[in-house]
């Protein structure tokens, strides 16, 4: 669990802090960093969770694209099924504006 | 070459090399810090009271960590408030051990940082050993996780009192 650290960095990229057990009540601010209110951190968490989910999805998508990269070499003619599959992968994050939408995503089946 | 084995159970109390006591702490939850100066890793400390000032303390540590691309994590072993087990050159990056993360893999790797150090505290008072950390870039150091909410590991510190 790292959401609080990421939320703080999203609010203030230069913030120096420690957070134990990912507990909002166990944050220590270091080296003159102005404390960020608990509410501001909590307000940022949904965006952080969405960003993390999208990052995870992109990682999976990129791995699947890599699996079929060899089919995109210039000396090979891709089938329409493969072209469609790869395009679906590239478009997979389009319109994903909420965590719920990200969680509903189903990766396309490799032809 | 002949090897000699010494079995401590056959030794009388106080004989050099005998293991007298072992104390260990395991941290199982996360600790994330972006401090550029050394800070305690909460819950990663251990206290021991040597039975003689001539006894030695063997300290073992293992820390699971990750950080952001291009950052160095420093780990520093501290006895009480004194930094021990550190490099002597006056360079930028000095500590007990360090880990550097680079490239895309920095987002996913877990570095397992281990050390041991043979200490002479010269004390019979309760002595606390702890591990501190800092990140040279101000990027986040992730302890016991890899910066994503899919990982949970452990870190440990163990001290062994050995008859001097």
C-alpha cells in the first residue's frame, strides 16, 4: 500500500516526509516541508488510485503488445485479426476516467 | 587443510565466541519516505543489554526496498544515536549500504539489502540498534513494498551477543 506517499507527491513533488504503515495518522514531515492537511491527502487518493490502476493496465498492455511485436516486422504481413488485436490493446486506456471503469476492462484475446 | 569446529554448547558461560543471546525484530508493514536526511525506519529497531562490556554484538539486517528511477537509497546502521558501520571517505553517498534504481525496472524491482556488522559497544546498558534511511533525490523510498499496491515484504534486524 503506497497510496498516501503517492498522494503527497502528487500534491507537492518536493515534499519530504515519512509515512508508516500507509497510515494517514503516521506521517512525519521532514526538512521544513509544510505539512499537507489530511483532507487534502484524502481528496487526492481517488486520483492516485486511478493513476496506479492505469499504470498497471498499461504495463499489462505493453507486455501483450511486445508478445506480438515480431508479427509487425517489415518482412511479415499481419493478419487483420492481429492488426485488430493490437489496435484494441493500444486503445485500451481510452475513456478510462474512473477506477470502476479501469476495473471493468477485459483484455482482448490474442488471435 | 584441517578445519576446526567450535560448538558453543560445550563452552562455559563467558568463554569467547559463545552465543549468549539473540534478539530480533521483523517489520511487516510498509514505510515510505522521501526524506533527503536520515530518518528512522519505524519499527525496525532492536534493543539488547550486553552482559559484559567486553562482549561483542553481531548485527544482521535485511531490508526490502524500492525507489524511483535514478535515485539512491541509503541505509545507515545506528547504535543509540551514533552512526556505525559506514564508509570513511567524505563522499556524497556514504552509509552502511545503498541501493541504486535505474530505468523502467525501477518501477517494479524489489532490492533486498542485507548486511552484517560486528560491533563492540563496550557497554552493559540497554543498547538500541536501528536502521535509518534517506533518499538522495527526495524521491520516495518504499520499504517492504515496491511502490505499487501489489506487494508486501518484510525487513528484519537481529542482534546476537557474543562472549568477548
